[in-house]
């Protein structure tokens, strides 16, 4: 009996302690919420976006953005501030992106965007934002977010883009200029430093990049997810009216004369005619680095636990100015390449398929010392691609593996020192792949073209030297 009473007393003490802890936690949660100022209208929210040291929560609901004073419709300039927009949906009228009367900004950059964050140490969390109306903007620089502050965090934000011209043809009619008008997702640009994108999603339903960097330093992109749409050229050629039909299905001629017949992952006729049996991404790249912005280099980016589906290029670090890290990322169904890798980039435990383009490419002859570990996903039932991986440059260590060799069609090959596939924009470049350590743990064949020398190759698949005659 004494033991039972002792047990009951002990249980009572533990229960009281647990209850006290839970009450303390609830009280702490209430105090945290009390630190936020809750506003119930977009006008009231805008009263705080230029203030420092504020914590603002906008009431859940739908808010329409159909008017603006500047080409940056909402400018968040406050420092050390936190904006909680969980449960909030912004609906942005695409007509704003073509308004000529909107005030320009002082930075000399004429881009239109829905939200710009230039304040430092600022967090925006929880917003769902979409465009509506499908009115093309005045330029190809249109975007939803422009992040240019230091220590900015965008957390659990979801973006859906529409409103580009032409829509439905991807890059076939150019990358900008003329009547091409994009609607990009999230830009991180100079003077941005230490920006974090955490748990964000971008649904691309317009021509443009989902997430891209220009002159930003020390960026972390983690647990972010991008998706786009694909379309076959057969579907395009079946049109009986519209943009492509009006041009007799001739695409814009490729920019690079040595790559005639190739437009960002899609083969066209040398005369520019769209061919059947091909596939295009209706948007551009999933996560993409530009080398610089106005002389300020893009460098030191980490991309972790992200996914990209049905874009042009999946994750493109190859054009950055420094070696970047890509960790535990997955790319599926992209039409130019899965992972575009450059100088001193490091890819750890990443995965991609090769259904519509090579799973990974290191296309640049001046790229050195990349380290790449790629798991090949199911690449069967694809279209218009026989290239599993492309390797140029010097000193790389590449490991290719797969959970099932049946995932890789017999027609696919790993190729060293080739023009084929994505990249190689310099027509004077001499192809080479030298001092490469390749561990091919798949049964795919390895093809060594002229310029592939002094390489250390271990392969479960056949290794063939290809002699070309000019």
C-alpha cells in the first residue's frame, strides 16, 4: 500500500510539473504573439514596411494588389523587422507590370517587381503570392520578389507566376528583347549578402527563371521546391492559330552560330524550323546563378535539400563566379540539363534523371576541380535524348551511380570532350576533358572523344575511344 501511495504521490508531482511546463510554454507562446502588431488591411500593413525593429502580422485572408506608385509595388525597407504573413494570399494584377506612369527607383535598375526587400536583418514568412490577368509586362525583367538587403530571410513563401509573352513555347522565341516578356519568380541580387530562402515554393506558369542570383554573396537556399510545365513540339505543330502558327513555326535563330539547330535543350532545323519529336520547357531555369551584376560577382552559394521539376535547366551553378555547394538535391524531367556544374562546384548526394536531357553536365573547357556525386533516377520513357552525362574541363572527380541499372536505357552514354548537349558558348573553344577521375558505377557506356586525355576511369559499363574525322 505504501508503495502505491508513493507511486501516486510521485505521479502527481510529475503531472504537476508537466502541467506547469505546458502552461509556461503556452504563456511564452502568447507573449511571442503579443510581441506582434496585428494589422487587418493592406494599407495598414504598408504603414510598417519602412519601419525598423517591428514585428507585424497581417490578418489571414486574400488581398488584391491592383494599384501601385512605384515599379516596386511593395518596398520593404525596414531593418531588424519580422513580417508574418502566414495564411495571407496576395493577388497581383499583371497590368501593373506594364504601367508606364509608375515612379522609377533610385538604384538605376528599371525592373518591375511585386515585392522588394532592401532592409537588413529582415524576415518575411508565410505569404502565398500569385499574379493574375496574363497581361505581359513592359520588359523581360519582371519578377515577384527582388531581395537586395543583407541577412534577409524568406521563409515558407509560395509563389505562382503567370503573365509572360509568348507563353507556351519556352525559349524557342528568344530569351529577351523583341516582344519576349518574362515573369520571373525570386531574384537575389547585389548588394544582397547572407540571404536565406527556407521552405519556399515557386510554381512557374510563365516564361522566366524560378529562383536566380545576380551578384549575391553567401546565399543559402534550403528545402525549396520549383516546378514548371513541359510541352512537346508535336503539340506546338498541331496549333491552328496563335503565336507559333503566325510565324509558320519558325523559331528564333539560335544565338550561337556553332550551335545551329540547338535552342536551350531543344533541337530545331538549321533553318530555324520547329521539328516534331522534341520537347520544351515552358519556363527557364529552376535555381540559377548569373556570374555577376554590374561588376559584382555572384559567389558562395549553398543549395540544400531542394527539388526542381520540369524546368529548362534544373540547378545551374556553373555560371557562378565561385565554387558553390549543392547537397541532397533532386532534379527531374528538365530539358537542357539536370545539374549544370562549373569551376570548383561541389555536388553531394544529388539525384537526377536523363529523360529529356543529360542528368549532369560540366560543359565548360575552363572549368576545373569540380566534385560531383550523382544518383541516376529512372530515365526510361523519355524523349529526344541519349546523353546521360557530359564532362569537359580539367581535374574533376565525378561519381555516377544508380539504384537500378534498368533505369538507364542502353542507348544512353557518358561522354567526355564533346560539344553535344548544353553549354559551350565560345565557338573558338577547343574541347577537352583532361585529368578527370570518373567512377561510373552504372552499366552505361563511357565515350571518350578527341581531347579526352590522361583520365582515370573506372566503369562498370564499356569504355570506348571515339575517333572523329574532319
